[in-house]
C-alpha cells in the first residue's frame, strides 16, 4: 500500500486489489485445497473473522492525502502572492527613486543655466567687472 495515495483506482484495479486481498486471507489460513474443492470468499472471510477492508483503507488514505495536497497548494499560492507583492513594491520604490533622481538632476541643470544666464547680465557679477559694458 506504499504510495497508494497517488494511485488511480479504476474498477479493474479495485477488482485486482480485492482478489489480492482474498489471496492473502487464503494464504493466512493456509488453504491449500485442490482447485476442484472450492472454498468461497465468504467462507474464507468467516474463518478469518474479518471483512474486506483494503480498498476502504486505500480510499481513506487517498482522501487524507488530497486534503494535504490542498493545504500545500494553498501555501504555495500564498508564497507566490507574497513574492509578487514584494517584487511590485521593490519595482515601485525603484521607479520612485529614479524619478526623484531625474527631477533633482533636471532642477540642478535648470538652476545652473539660470545662474549662468543671469550672472552674465547682472551688474554685480564678476563678469561685468572685466568687460567694458555697463548696463
């Protein structure tokens, strides 16, 4: 029954499992009768004082396993969502930083251009001292 949680149990496989289970019971009882002297499955089950339970055990394991698979899927989806959120936050932060740097550079260039242009025409600038132009 190792790994029966992952088995695909068709009608044919169920029948084979039930046949194997009865074979096990017959071997436990050491029923070695000739094929002409038949013993029914019901007689064997009465002698062993058991019922067929292998398929029900397999079904229970498969049911328990499927609930575990659901939990694993939910955890994986949660991890993926967290990773996506973190990536989006990092991308937004990077974009904000890049925009801030671009704004600072543009403002610095505009200020430098204004200073250069204004300082050439200002009467108190040192540039005016070296020229003969007086405004």
